[in-house]
C-alpha cells in the first residue's frame, strides 16, 4: 500500500518519490491542472518519463514497492515508449483508493527537443516537477470536449501575447485581438480583427477546436487498431493479476510478438513472421 508523503495529494507525493535521486518524471495532464489550481481533482496521474532504461527501471522499482500492477497498455520500456505508446498501472494506497498511474516519454504535440529539454536543460527551482503551461495546453488538445474549457483557464495564466494563441474563450479572443492578434495564424483571431463579430469568432473557434479533436482522434485510432491482438493477449494472460516484475517480463515478451514499436510508421511487430 502507498502512504502519502506530506502534500496531501498522492500523485504529487509520487512525483517527489520518482525524482528523489534525480529528475526522471514530470507531472502532466490532469494532475498538472490540479497543481495550477484550475481543477480540484483528477482521477489519475500522468507523467512524462525520461526516455532511458534507467528511468524505466527506477519507476518500475518504485511502483513495484507500492504493489502496483499493470493495466492494459504498453510495457514501460524505451522500445515502445519511443514510439509514442503509454504504460498504465494501478495501485492501492493506504486509504484503499485505486491510484492510476500513466507514463509516456513522447507525448503528442511536444517536439522532441522540447521533451529533451525537460531533463537536460537547467530547470527553475519549483516545489514540484510539473509541466509548464504552454506544453500542458498542447497535451490537453485532445479529442475530449471537456479539455477545452480547461485550456481556456490555463491560457489565462499566460502573458496576453501567448494567451491569444491558445485561449478557447471567444470573448478573450475579441478582447485581446486588437492589441495582440496581428500575425496570429488562428482563423478565429483573424475573424476578430477583420470583422469584430462575436458570432463569426464563435464559428471559427468551433472549427479550430473540432480540427484539433479530429486530429487527436485519428492519432489514437492508429494506436488502438495496432494494439488489438496485443490487448487481447494482455487480458487472456491476466497480466494485471501478476506481481509487477513478472507482469513486466511477460508483457515485454508479448509486445515483441504483437505490438509495433511505432504505429505511426509502417512496420511489422518486432519478431513477426516476414
């Protein structure tokens, strides 16, 4: 069982534990939104993990110590993390709550050099390793409609010249466009400058958000369709019932046969028949 370490938030505490001997994990997604006080809670924790075997081994050791088990997902191994897959775990804390932990090393909509700099560039002193607001906004540009009001609130934490590039609030676009909209590539911002009509801004903004949702949906579909046989194998082998070291070994063996390293490029699963 996992006991909280002092912050009152088990995901914040786990972030501290993961990074106790050097930065390997940056809190992202829903719990990062909680950190920025936009939301009161999130049902799971998401981290960007340093893409090294050592970081994976450290994370598996900590999760194993807390009694975690795999949930359906890729192995926590750089061979699949490097292809954009995510790894999922569940553990029970001291209060008998189900704690879900998800890890990626190449989150969508972040450039490779931006991810690299999370771990190799000097980081400002902070109470917790949490993703900065701009990349957090991009990560939240998902297929889920509920993420876009959150993006609007996160955007308000940015300087106005950056807020206008991310806000999902038509009234903020109308307010900011005269002073900060020149040169913006966003159709909604151009509509605010050229026409000043709220209705037009609302329509253009809806189209922008729909495009973002459709792009994310198409990306996730590539991963879903590439993992069908693998996920069936995960359930059949009852990987989630196994202690983490055994589950990890079995999962890597299964992934070598059934899971493409990167479904966004055409390839056969490693070890598949030619």
